[in-house]
């Protein structure tokens, strides 16, 4: 009651002005929450009124990326921190507390299913454009944001599939009221553990354990089909999808066992995340990464996402689409910084036709004004290698993109986008605060 008496004419808490001067308040002013929330449809009015509206749900995901907290700790901070409550557009009076432990996860799932990422990003770009000066220069590159996943091997994948399938069979037998199906699971588990504990695993030992696991997985799938034929079996949609994934794993691993050189399309490396694909990056320390591959471009230090995919793709084919998208957001590009994989003949012709200076090493006879062009190429190449790579590292270390903890394909996509947009919003917030301080000093 005391907090309600001390308000301004707009009905806001008197601490609002103090909040706007904090780092969290500056970040709040850098994101157009009202405009973004209009992109979502009306909320359901059935049941108890929610703690947060769409605007607050978006703010909650921004805080998740900005603070790097788990869902549980983020909710605890929201209950006790008035600045975070102001950021999300709520005010909890003593002794109110939000006890919904799934609040953060539920809003993540809702936004992942209803967000138009292209329109969302266009709104952010329009809001940030007045604070971006060098909009004629474009830097672009691709990176992989790794998901939280144990390093996949064929043996681990087969054992996980077997263990999950036979656990499912035991649950179904218990529901039906019959005894457990006979199998030698304890012996196979011990054999799997003995193999995993070996410091040196020979090819013969690997083939032996894979053969046993393939037989055990096939036996389990056959037993489940027989059980479903004799008794009514009801499965949840999620369980049914995982069962189909286990069948695909058996087919792929059997083909890989029979022909190790076979090329398997859409190869599954995780039973829980069948959409994850191995992305071969060719780095010295990490040749293969597991997670979504993102093609991004940067304007005046602000990063935007042009293409997002869980499958590998050649980023050089995305150059023209990126430049066209940049023209929609800002204005035609005049300088381009990209690594040598983009220096294809088609991309060179595109840049020449549109009068775009690049950092590509020229082909053919030595051009005129060699010194000035070489200097421009050097500036663009250094900007790409330092700014772009530095931005990727900053996002992965400080904005929750080092190991993505989301559990589904859609929420993982939202997790990446929110991390990239939050990192960009922090830069915009600092620029807005610096401009405001200069204006007050003048």
C-alpha cells in the first residue's frame, strides 16, 4: 500500500527514473518492447491472470541472456530485485512471490512457437539505426553455436537407445499387467562399461560391442511391436517421436556397421536431439562441432542473423542474400569484409556490378591505384577478423551461447537469437547513454 501512494502522474513507482539510469534501465531503453509485443496475437483470458504479459515474457528472455542465470535462479532474482521487476513491467508487493517454477521455460516455449524472427529483427534494426553511423560497411562470417551434448559416438548412441527402449518396455508391461520381458541387459551393460573404461579401444573391440548393441536394439524394437500387436499401447506424442528416432538410429547404425564408408544423410547423433547434425568446421582444435550453424553480418559493431540452420551449408552462397537484406534494413553497402571462402567468381561479379569494395585478393593483371586498394583491403580484412571473431567470442562467453541448454529445436533457435540480439542491445544501450551524457554536459 505504501508503494502505491508514492507514484508519479503516469502511475509509475517513483523509483522508475532511478531505474532508467541503471545499466539495466539503459538496456531497457535500447529495446522497443512495446513495438515487439504488438507482433504477437491476443493472450488467452481463461483462468488466472498471468504474472507477465508478452512484453514481460520477452524481457524475461533478454534477462536470461544478459545475466546468464538458470531458470530457477532467474526467478529468484525476479522475486527479490525491484530493477528486474521494473524491466519486466511488474511490481511485487511484500510478501508476494512468483512460485511458478516453469515461468521462464513456458515463456521460452511460447515465444519460440510464435515469434516471427525476420519481423522481430527488422523492428530492432529500425530502432537501432539512428545509433549506427558506419552503415555502408558490412562484415560477414559464419559460426557454430554448440549445443549442450555429450560427445557422440556410435557406441554411446546405441546404448542410450537400448536403455531408453527397454525402460519404455518395462513401463508398458507394468501398465498392461504382465511380467517384464526377458533379456540380458545386465550383462550387456557391464560389457558396455568395460569397453568405455578402456583407455585404448581397438577396432575389433568396438565392432564387437556395436554388434551386440545392434542386436539388442533390434530385439527391443521387435518386442515392442509384438507387445503393441497383442495389447493396446498408448504413447505420448513425444515418446512416439523418440521411438521413431530409435528405429532410424537402428537403420543408420546397421548401415554404418555393414559399410563404414557409406554416406548417411541426416545422420542422427543424439537420441534426445535428433535434429542436431555434425558440422565439420576444419578447425585445428575442434574439427567437428555439434549445434546450429549461423550466418551473421555486422554493421558498425552490431550483429544480425541472416541464416540459421541445423544442417551444414556453404556460407559463400549467402553473400548476395545478406547484402540485399542489409539494403532493406539500412542502405546499399559500399564496403565488404569477408574471408576468402566468399571470394568466388559469382560473388566477385556481384560486388563489381554493385560497386562494392571488398577485401578479396584481386585476380588477373595488377590494377591501378594498387596502394590505396591494398590499404582498403587490409582495413576490411582486419575488421572482419577482429570485430566479427571478437563478437562471436563475446556472445559465447557472456551471453549463454557457449553451450546451449535448450531442449527442443524451436527453443534452441530462440536461445541463439536472443543471445545475439541481447549482445547487440547492450552495445546500443552504451551508445545511447554516452550520447545522453554528452548532451547533458553541453
